[in-house]
């Protein structure tokens, strides 16, 4: 039987002060996939997401950085500055108080250096993987003033906001799960590549065939974890399409 203290804790539990509309997609770049990429010739988009949280602005992903000539020409990168994107929504880059990277490939951590002194949440296995040659652009990960918050597995990072370990695309991939009064919002990152793929896995359980993930078994298990959340809305880092429940 719960004590009086227990029940008062329940009644006093604070609901998040943010809603579905406080999750803001930021379009940070367009790329064109080169030969011999499986998606050769197609364009891809790079998104980050800001959350207007009661404690300040949280950021998931930081997109592609600038000035790497090899990447710029190989992927024909058309960048959209993150500061300008935030300004378009009435926010300033200095408002960001916490950053989460889904993983440390160059198109997800490229603007980390714009956040010295801000905690950047990364899985331990991802940070370790990023030390390998050719995994990422090392100077976009390790920069003066970098303050990585290294975590291991599912971890709450702010009230109503937690990272969920979703390996498969990379060893230490993580998604962001946000509890709003209107339902759960999942920022999948690249745990699931697109809305169409989310729908396909949800209805058939089948792994993608056109662009297979590095670790298909882990990828499917991670996708299943996200689907089992029964989210109200799901965003993807490389697809502007958004999955909504009941649509
Ligand atoms: Zn990646």
C-alpha cells in the first residue's frame, strides 16, 4: 500500500512544460550521393532538431561542418548555417544549453565546435569508435572547449528527455525520446533512415534492402525498441517526412 508520502509524490509529479510544437526541425544541408554509394545520384538532406525545454534550448545533432574540401566536393554539400536556422525560429546559437549527437559521423557532429563549454552527450562506444581512422572528421569532434558527457545506455538528460541506445547504424548510435503531454516524440536520428522505412519495419518487420545498415540485426532490434514506444511522432535525421500516429 502506498504511504501518504508516496501518493503526494504522485500528485505533485510535474508535467513537462513543453509540447509537440516545441520540437523544431532544422534543415542544415543537402548532399548528392556519389558513386559508388548505394544511393548514387540521389540527393539527401541533413537535419538537426531543437527542443524548447523549460531549462533552455536542447539540440539533437549538429549537421555537417564547413571547410572540408574533400567532403564538400565528394558530396556536393549545400550547407545551411545552423545559426541562421535557429534565428529563423527566434533563437540564438548561444541559447543552446545541451547537445546530443546521435552518432559521430561527419554529417551529425559537424557543428559541435560551435558549442564549447556546452555538455555534448555521446555514447561511450560511439566516442571510442570515432577514434578510428576515417570514421569521421576528427577536428569536428575534438575541439578546444569540448565538454563531452559520455554515457552508457539509456540515460535521462533533462526532465522529460532521455537518450535511448539504438545501435546498428553505428556501434554507439542513440536516439532522443521526448515525453510531451500530447504523447512521445522520438528523434530517431539514423536508427531508422526514413519515414517510409519506419512504416515498412513497423508493418512487416523487414530490414531495408536498398541501403542495408552495417549491423542489420542490431538495427532491427533498435528500430523495434523505438516502435514499441508507440510514439505520437517520429523525426528522422535524413528525411524531411515526419511519421505521425493515426496517419
Ligand atoms: Zn551515419
